[in-house]
């Protein structure tokens, strides 16, 4: 015994306090590994940020581009003849009445010409809001035109353009057409007789009306929704990400997700969707034999600093004899909660649409930022709280689903949105083949503006 | 990186000595040190200001070494009778053994003996704790320690005889 102490003391004296600096190459190698680890994340992250940036940039530029397109395409649609051939009832009658009346007025008062020119200017404005009233502000051209051009031709053009605007709307909505054509032309009939200036104003009004209607259609591209969802968590394997000995006992629980969602409509078929959600997932294990251990055994870091080996007593190859004296409990249960801030980026395709119902396919992916990580271990004797040590701070999910909407009116709708989401890189190590996915039912109220 | 660099250079000396004592040789110790620091930087957020930071770092280094060698069985027969090995009662106090020589002796011990000797003698772990850490029985831990001491003694004696 004394001998033992002597030898222990010798080594303690010499080796307990000794310190030796390693070669600097060890630090260089360590540094390189850390940087490599960090860099692994960057490409995905940069790629994702890039997509988001392009998307936002696109949104900023798109509205302008969109109006330009409409402006250019309008003149091509100024085809009055085909509609005449089709004998479009009231349209023609109205138009002819206007022409006749306009002609009369012109004969009485040649100055109408100026006004018809002005009305044309107004149409140009209506077609291209960006061009403003440049032509109208240049009255010097009026005199020349007065002499050379035929009145009928001008009026025809003027009215047919105005009419064409109506035709465009007619195509878009039957109701609107009737309303606008009757309204505007009624007004035209009444007002034409009064004065030239008034008539000019009228055409302007018509054009403006049309413009407003069109802008309404154009501008309702954004929608925002408050969303609440129930998540049913699951996994492609029944293993446990917390301890390989818990094989077969992991069950997914139901949890919730809520947040805000916004959608940008690119055209009638396609739209983009993003938002921000708080999402939680829950898995549980029961019938666990808990064995105290001094080395890191499971992937749970308990706040108390304790280490436990967790064995599922229900798994096939469980053997009681393998448990040692340090077994704390034979019937513990464990719950793992982890939550994310979810930022989805999804594309929606319109497959079926009526006046009241819209159905869209949704596909895309989400960035998930870990914001909650809890593990609760309960046994008869004690409760221990901890966290999983293998969850990535940032991971992604691939999303696929359907979006049903019931439209109350132009602005408000109710949505139901079943989604399947599978997580891609949830764990950074030792997940024992556990890959979470979930089926979620989202519902929410949607406002279009 | 500057923060990591600072932590590394502050504690590398202490932790490398731990690694040297727990490893088979210098190269292994370097590997263990690198792995330890990777774990440390990975888990540094988990350090909860309970107990000393240095103690926490040291535990990680020890655990890293244990993980490396735990599974490898020692070559020696475990339950060899060591109670009456009949060593003479030498007093080593006066002997001027070189640190490097003593370190080498430890490194040459079979894995499990080396780990147990380190844990018990140099880092003050109890046999109960060692048995849990290495997943062996307390009895095995005790007998392994005796064997480790026995081997060391033999080596020291041989060295002294050479000198004389």
C-alpha cells in the first residue's frame, strides 16, 4: 500500500502540473477544420438569399413592366370591324348614335375638332398612364389638324378606342361590360348635346373609368393571410435521433404552427408565396430504461449535467441483463420538442378556378431557423430537462401541397391548405437514420389588395 | 476566428498535457487535442458557467481520449492476481526521474490500464466513476489499476538498475 502511494506520488509530482505547448501546426489544422465546417453551410445559404433577393427585386420591377406591356398591347386590340361583323347589339347602336350626334355637333361648331383631338389624347393617357398629358399640353398642333383631317375618322378612332377599352373589360367580365357600356354611353348621349368641352370631359371620364377598372384588376396582386396549422409529425424511420437504443419507440405527436403568409400574383396561373411561421414539432418515447452514465452516451444534454443511456424496453433485442447497477428507472418516458421560425418560399399554380373557389398546387421549400430545443425525461423518481445536441440551427424542408380558397368577395377569402413537408438536414450527427416529415393542415383568412 | 484562437492558445498547453498522458504517443495526442478543440468550439454555447471553464475543457479532452481508446481491449489478462506481486518497498522520492521518461512509461501502458491510472491517480476520479465511464465493473477498475502500477514499478526498477 505504501508502495502504491510512493509510485502514485512520483507520477503526481511530476505529471499533475506539467504543461506542454503543442506544435502550432495542430492549431492550423484545427482552424482549417472549423472553417471547413462553417463553409459547408454557406453555399446553400447564399443560394437561398440570392433567390430571395431576385424575387424581391422582381416584385419591385414587375409592376412597372406590367403596365408597359398592357399599354403596348392595347392598340393591337383596337379592332372595331370584327365586333361589327359579329353584330354586337347595343355596342354598335351606341357607337353609331354617338358618331351621328358628334357629326352634327361638329357641323354646328367646328371647334369640336379640337375637343375630339383632346379626347384622343385622353385615351392615350388611359392606355399609358406613364405618358401623362404631353400631347394635350401642346395645342399648337390643333390648328393644322383642324384643316387636314376628317372629322369622322377622328371620332371613329376616338370612340372605337373608348369602345375597345370597354371590349377589353367585356372580355374580362360580362357584368362589368354591361354596366360600363350602358353607363358610359348613356352619359355620352346626354352630355354630348350640352357643350364641346363637356363632351371632351366625358370621353375623358369614360377613359378614366376604364382605366380605374383596369387598374383594379391589375393591382390586386398581393394578398396577405393569417395562418394557423395543425402539424402531425412523423418520421421515415422509427429510430430515435436521441439514442440508438430507443429504436422503434419514437412516436410523432400533434403540434401547431401559426404565422403570416403573403402571396404575389404573377399572372392568372402562377403566384409566389412566402411568409413567416412559428412551427413546433414533437416526438415522444415511452417505456425507457434510464441508465446513469458518466460519459456522453445519448444525444441529449441535460441541464443537470447528468448523462443517461436510454434503452427502449419494448424493442425486440432489448435484454434486461445488459442494464447495470446504474439503472435509474425502468419505465421512463421522454418528450422532445423542437421549434423553428419557418420562412417558406413557394410557387403556386392555379389548376381550377370558379367565381367562388380557387384550387392551387403549392410547391417550394422553407428555411427553418431553430428557436426551440427541449427534451423532457420523466421517471417516477425524477424529472430531467435538457436539449438535443445534434439539431442544426438552420435546416430546410421541401414542401408540396394543395391550397383551396373559398372567396367571400373580391377581397376576402377563406383558405384550407394541406401540406406535406419533409425536412432535409435536421441533424448534424448521430441521428440514427431518423428523418422527420410532417403533414400539416393550415387554415386562414386571406385578404387580397 | 480570433476568439477561438485566444481560447486555443490559452488552454492548449494544459489540454495537450492531458492528451499526452491519455494517449499512446505524441501523434495520437495531437489528434486527440484537435478533436477536443473541435468538440469544444462546437459545444461552447453549452458551457453553462457551472464549475470552472478549465475543468469543463479538461473533461472534454478526457472524454475525447476515452472515446478513442475505450473500445480497444487491453492486451493483458485482466484478472491476474496482483495482490502479492512481492515488490520491494522502494522510495522514489529522491530519484530524479525525467518527466518525459515518466510520460513515456504511461504512454506505453496498455490502453485501459493507462486510462485507469490517469483517471485515478492523476485526475482523482473514484473507482465507481471510472467503472461508469469505461463501462466496466469497479473490481475490474481496481485490479487494472494494480496491474498498471505493477508494470510502472517494474519499468522504474529496470531503469534504476541500468543507472546503477
